[in-house]
C-alpha cells in the first residue's frame, strides 16, 4: 500500500515538473516568435535605409557633377 502511495506521489511530482517544462517551452516559443517579428522589422528598416542611402548617393553624385560643370563654366568665363 505504501508503494502505491509513493508511486502516486512520484507521478504527481513528475506531472508538476512536466507542466512547468511545458510552460518553459511555451515561454521560449513566444520569445522566439517575438524575436522573429523583430528580425523582420529590422530587415525591413535596413532595406529602407539602404534604398535611401542609394538615393542620397545618387543625389550627391549629381550635385558634384553640377558643381564641377559650374566651376568649369566659371573658369572659362574668367579666362
């Protein structure tokens, strides 16, 4: 009879431990999903910044060309 009680007690303890592990697993899965969403957010932001950087580099190049042309025209006018 004592063995049956001990067995039941052990089974209850194991069930409690399994429930705790299930909660731990669920918490970790939630964190993974959150991090995946954050990763996608940062990837999208990085893509937008990359496109903006390309646009700014193009504008800078065009401005540099315009300044060079103006300087050449000014030099030709002076000479």
